[in-house]
C-alpha cells in the first residue's frame, strides 16, 4: 500500500507529539526528581522532594495522557480517520 502525502503528514504529526510528550515524561521522571532532593522545604506538610517524586509526577502523567487523547482525537477528525462512537 502506497502512503500518500496526507498519510505521511498525519504520521509526522503523530510522531512529533509523541516525541514531545516522551521528552516531558523523561524530564519529569528523571531530571526533576533528581534535582528535587536538593530542595529542602515542606510542601503540604511533606518534604518537597517526596511530593515531586510521589505525587507531582503522577499528576503530570495524568495530564500527559489527557492531552495526548484529546490531541489525537482532534488529529484523527482532521484527517478523517476518527473512529465512530
């Protein structure tokens, strides 16, 4: 099956958003958690480093999933490949 320019454009946009979200995931998981241990103050009664590792990262992950689902639904509709509900 030959890919048309429209298929390539759809796939490129899909790969671009996936790469951006994976970069955000990496930063939240490894970079922020690594440097948060140097922050010595309480946040909602817990050390900030604990909050970032245990709670903050989970909030960001949920937001990433929500954003990806909304973006891909919009992209699917734009390119006419949306699933019927």
